[in-house]
C-alpha cells in the first residue's frame, strides 16, 4: 500500500490482492502503534521542542534586557550631564 499526498488529498494505491494488502496494512499498523521506536521518537520530539522553546525564550529575554539596559544607560548619561 502506498499513499500519495497532494495539498488536501490522500490517494491510496495497492497492487495485487486487496485482502492481502489489508492484512499487511493491519500488521504494519499494529507493529508501528506498539513499537518502542514510536515511544522514543515522541520522547525526542518533546525534548527537542522544550529545548527549542527554552532557546527562543532566552533570546527574547536577552533582547528585552538589552533594550531596557540601553534605555537606562541613556537615562543615566542624560541625568549625569545635566
């Protein structure tokens, strides 16, 4: 069984006996649904997602600090020169 994806469509195709294809598809489905690889991939995905979000948050924090610190420096410089 093969799947061709186009925008909002899926086209399934197979060759040979349909009954045999269904049996093979069910077997593969059960194998993939209960595999340790699936659990591992989910763990990797969640870990990578958390790391990415943490990284992006750090960038936002640094940008916010720089803007605030530069404004404070300007305020101190104008206050010290007056």
